[in-house]
C-alpha cells in the first residue's frame, strides 16, 4: 500500500509556512503567489495551525473582519490533523473524509517534513489507475447521440 512518504518523494517536501502574527492579507497574497490552498501556521518555529482558503472565506469574509489587520493566528484552524510519512494513502483518505479536511501536515520526529493535500492524493491515485474509459465527443445531432440518449432514459426507467 502506498504511503505519504512516496507522495512526498514525487511532489517534493517544500512546505509554505506563515507566522501566526502575520496578517490575513499577507497569507492570502502568499496563497495566490504560490498557487496553493493552505499554509502551515507557526509560532516561534512550532506548528500551531493551518490557514486555508476556507478559513479566509468563513472566518474573515463572512464575518466582516479586515484582512489588513486580522492576524492569521486569530482565524487559523487549530485542530490539526497530522500524519506520519509511513501513513498509508488509504488512511489519509479516510481521515480527510471523516474530518472534512483537505490538507494534512506530515510530521516525523516532532518536525514538519511535508504537507499532503487531497489533490496530491487524487493525482497519485489517478497516476496509478489504468484508466480504461476514454472520453470521446459525439455530434449531438447524430444517430449515435440519439441512441445513447434513448439508452440513458431507458436505464432510468423514463419513456422517450
């Protein structure tokens, strides 16, 4: 079974962090500049939380707080879900699904060594799957399209 370590070996171990005292605006700029969805929040070098686009939307935009003056530490997610490099991908999927998380900091020997996202896991599964179905375009006015439509309606018990 594939592990977090194998995903990190493929994608790299860079983790983007921000200090808890930095402003939300600085965090949002970093997310945009890096093209990422979350930052690990640290205080004096220790991991204390996670800041995501969801945190920004729900805890700043919807509550009327100001991005320019609100510290990241005030709105970050503090209940961290962390995994070890030897954690299986399957366990990560279960954890993300049950806890509704999208990012998992990876910790080994009390040290942050990576971050895996739901996107990283999906990409890995996709890379490992023998995708058989190939999407092909069908002219909507063709006989083939009409036949496919009839089959779909028939399968759903609809008359057409």
